[in-house]
C-alpha cells in the first residue's frame, strides 16, 4: 500500500483538514502519479456539503488532476515514468456497455466510478481524489498532458475544459454560428475560448456589466447585460446555440427567447431547482433545451491535444492547500478569475 497525504472532509459541510490514508499498489494496468496540481471545482463544494445526497466520508475531493507518472504496471502501454499525465472526473466504468464501447464512459449504463466519493468496482473501496500527493488509476482513465501546457493551467481542463468542449463539439458549433455563453466563471471562460477558437460568433450573457472587458479579452465578440431590457430585446431570436454554465437558480425563459428557430439551449450547470418553461416557448419555434455532462476518455484526450496545438489553457490562481476554505468562500462570491488550482507541493 502507498501512504498518501491529503486534505479531507470528515463529515457533511465540514472544514477540510489534513488526512493520511493508503492507496493501493499499482496493479498490472495501473499508473501511479505524483500529483503536482489539482483544480478546485464548484462540484467539490456540492459533494462536501452532500447537496446531492450520495457523498461518502471521509472525502478527499478533486477531479482536475495533473502530475508526473512515477510507476506503471507491467501491462501498461500508454505511459512510462516521467510522463505528464492527467485524471479527470472518472477513474473507472463498466467497460462493457454500448456507451463505454463508444468512448462515452460518462454515460456508462453499468455504473461509472467517480474520482472521489465513489465506490470502486469491488463495491467496498471508496475513491479519494486529487487534493492529495499521489493517485493510482487504471491507464484507460489516465490522459496524456502535453509538455507544451503549463500543468497548473492545464489542470482545470480535466473538468471545466471538457465540460464545455464536449457540447460544442457534439452540436458542431463553429463558423457561421452565433452562440451565447451564460455566465463568466470557470466554465464560462473556457466556453468562450473554445467557441471563439472553433470560429463561432460569441456573445457573453451576464448580469454584471463590469465583466464586459474581461469577456472581450477572453475572445468574446459581444456582451449583453441581461438586466438591461433593451439589450435583451435586441438579441431576441438571435442565437443558434446558448451554452448555460450557471449552477445557481435562474429563469430559463428569457434565454429560450433569445434562440432562433431550431436553436438549442445547452445546460452544463446544475442548479438546485428544476427547469421550468412553458411548452409553448419550445413548440412554436422548434427549440430545444438539452444537457451535457463531461466527455468520454477519447474526447477528453482530443480536447487536451487541441489545447496543446492551439495554446488554450485555463486562467488560474494558484493556492496552497492550506487556503482551500478561503478559496471556497471566494468561489461562492464569484471572486476568482477563473479557477483556483492547488499546488500540491504545499502538502509538504
């Protein structure tokens, strides 16, 4: 077994504190990674607070992991010691269902395994995430991270990056399309970068006028203050797609009204309340409200390779693990541009 240092929540809504535990020794198909950096995702807060009712404690959060490979199992083919590698939101799946066979492990019918607060396929071992100094993962669920990418700035690509890249690719967003991005946070800033890179005309839809300059610097072409009725009227029936990154409760009807005929509102945030919109708003213009999770392993690797080729990374603020609670408080206030990343050397 491998002694591992980490920070963990011992119970729902608990403050994270130092925690030592043991990870398994690498098996024939496993990769051992010394974690260098781990991104901080809003989902981490949801899991710590047990907002969705299936958290397991003690819990080591973190699913935006980048580090160096230090050992591999005898049957590992894709990695060797010294390689830069990443781990995202999943560390296993059934590997047998149609979706797994199609490289869509995020929609696994047999039950995928979250990087933390999940149960391994033995039904007993609880997974622990990237707020730690080491992790052992089957090579199928390990990603290659180019040396061209800063590891700290690449870490959020493993969640914020693929969460926005995947729907843009699935709906083939690109040249000739007009897309609105709701929200300018960890997800929103990556959505702007990808959509602009793909050739779409990008408009940020925000309640905060003071975010306009930042949105334009990130690659947006237009900015709409959604509290301004005249600005909202001006973009009625305008967009082919709207990507909704908000995790807070909000009114979907205003955004549906901004879609063209055949337009699609794509939800990647997870607000606590149900979507509520009259069927009339959809039926009379053949509009859709859709959802998207992360990507599968092949698409996540595609995304990382695209980022390396086009120099796309997250805008981050690097923190020591000892400041994680302060980071959570600031996240809840949207006081971050645009993703916290933990320097795991701070674990000591």
